[in-house]
């Protein structure tokens, strides 16, 4: 009897053993499949939070024509626009420097040391408000700012109109393009039309959003997930432009930013959220040019930003690993696209 029980026990145990063995060999594959599905779902969810960047908006009273764009380009490159005929728009927004100047802060009229970084003009026509603090409502409005600014081009607009009237080619071209005389308004319109051609919209990331799965690397995809998830970048860098077009304080001191425009205490140290397409071309970064590389920028966020009594509550240490920091940089690079070309025109 005892022997029979023992045999039965062995049989039962071996069946159990076989079962558990089967489970063990089956388990890793099942787990792997489940994991891959989870990752894909996370990726798809992240991807769904982004939108491609459509065409640049064009104001109804400043339609784009080839001739207007060409005229605007000449003006953009023409040092006559400054009081001493030395600096043009190009001096601080040079095609070869990502349409910025590559310096932390600008150097203005007769060597003036500027307080802020020259931002890129790439995609600047997509913003509702221009400048780091949003004090201009359009590119047309913006263009006349630097021309007159004592510390930038220091040019009187009436004198500029007289000066350009002395150049027959300009008189002819303004007449052709606007059916009108040379005026400050028309100068601004032509320059703005040219600026609206300096666009980066067709990036690897945009192609990925449109279904080209391999357009960006696995690393950039990891970065995208972090951007839209754990790292919280999308709280501010949202929508097709990757900017909420709002103003935030990241903890940088020494410049009151948006406060100068609104006079509201709560706007102290706030700046407009930067759009990010093309960003790899436009170092150094931030309104004060204090961050040299994209890695420096991501590290700045990783540490929770700087110290300012008005710092956004969204700025918290992120505890990202080195690999995750690099993935975020990879993602930023994937939406950088190609630098638009602008050959120096013949100045009349
Ligand atoms: C001396 C350097 C300098 C010159 C010359 C200059 N800019 Fe700028 N530009 C800047 C700086 C600095 C800012 C940012 C100022 C701020 O936000 O307070 C800026 C801002 C801008 C912006 C806003 C971009 C945005 O993100 O909203 C545009 C557009 C622009 N400039 C176009 C021009 C045009 C057009 C000209 C010529 C008429 C010109 N600039 C001449 C330095 C310069
Ligand atoms: C609280 C809102 C907010 C969050 C969150 C945020 N940003 Fe920003 N970002 C901004 C603002 C505002 C600026 C411009 C700040 C300035 O110039 O001082 C900016 C600037 C940048 C710039 C520099 C652009 C340039 O041309 O100088 C990069 C790159 C950037 N952010 C990437 C990121 C990444 C990556 C994350 C997530 C780790 C992130 N941001 C999270 C608001 C935010």
C-alpha cells in the first residue's frame, strides 16, 4: 500500500513539475509580448499629443508675392536701415547663425552691449506675439522696433524714407509691389513677407507624425515619450508650434521680462515659451543666452530650473538619468529640420 502511494505521489509530483516547467519556459515570451504592447501603446499615446505644423499664417492686408518677398529680402540685408549704415537686420539674424547671431547677448549700435539674446527669426511668423516678452503684435509691428531702437539700429524712420527715396531701384520696386510710395509701413510689410518665408516645418519629426515610422530614431522616440510624459515639457511646449504662446518664469533672474509689458507683479521674470522646430540651429539658448547647448538646456530643466521667487510651479527636479537626458536632446534634434537658405541679395 505504502509503495502504491509513493508511486502515485511521484506521478503527481512529476505532473506538477512538468506543468511548472512548461510555465517557466512559456513565461518569458508572454511577458516580452505584453511588454512590447505596453511600450507601443505608450508611444502611440505620446505621438497623439503632437500635431504637424501647418502653413504659416499670412495677414489679409499683407499677402505674399514673389516681388514683395524679394524686396523685403533686400531691405533685410541693407545696412541703410541703420542710422550709421553699418548694421542690417542680418547683422543680428544671420542665415549662417541660424538666423540669430550665435552670441549670448547682442552687440548693438556702435558696440552697445545688449541685455538680451538675438532670437532666431525662423518660424517667428507663427507666433501671435513677437519678442521674448511678446511686446509686438505682429512681424509688421516688430520690424520697425529695431530700426528705431537707439541701442540697435538707431535710425529715424522719416530719414530712412528719404534715404531710400534716393535709390531709384527702391522707388521703382515699392511702386511695383505696393502701387504706392516708400513708407515705413511698406518697409515693414516687405520685410515681414520675407521673414514669413524663413520656415522650418518639414522636419523628420513631422514626417514621423505623418506616418513615416522610421523617420526618427528609437532614441528620439524615447525622448518624445519623456517630453509628452514624465518630463512634462508639453505642459508649456504644446500645440502645433510646440509653444503654448504663453509666458512662464523658469527661475532666471536679472530681467523682468513680461512685467515690462503688463505691469503685473505676477509677470515678473516671465518669457514667452519658445517654439522648438529648428532649435538645434539656434544656440545659445534662452532670453539671456545663458545656456550653450541643448544638453545644457535639458540639464537646466532636470535640476528644476533656477531660483526666482516667481518661478513656475511646473518647474520641479525631474530626476532624469543621463540616458534620458540624451534621449530628450535626440528628440529636440529630430524636430530641427534643415536650415532655410537665403543667399545675400544684390543691394541696390
Ligand atoms: C543689434 C542686433 C539686432 C538687429 C540689428 C536687429 N535685431 Fe531683431 N532682435 C534682436 C534682439 C536682441 C531681439 C530680442 C529683443 C527682445 O525680445 O527684447 C530681436 C527680436 C527680433 C524678432 C522677434 C522674434 C521672436 O521670436 O518673436 C524679429 C522677428 C526680429 N528681431 C527681426 C528683426 C528685423 C526684421 C530687423 C531689421 C529691421 C532686426 N530684427 C534687427 C536683435 C537685433
Ligand atoms: C513652465 C513652462 C515650461 C516647461 C515645463 C518647459 N519649458 Fe522649455 N521654455 C519655456 C520658456 C518660457 C522658454 C523661454 C525661456 C527664456 O527665454 O527665458 C523655454 C525655452 C526652451 C528652450 C530654448 C529655446 C531657445 O531658442 O532659446 C528649449 C530647448 C526648451 N525650452 C526645451 C524644453 C524641454 C526639453 C522641456 C522639458 C524638459 C521644457 N522645455 C519644459 C517654458 C517651458
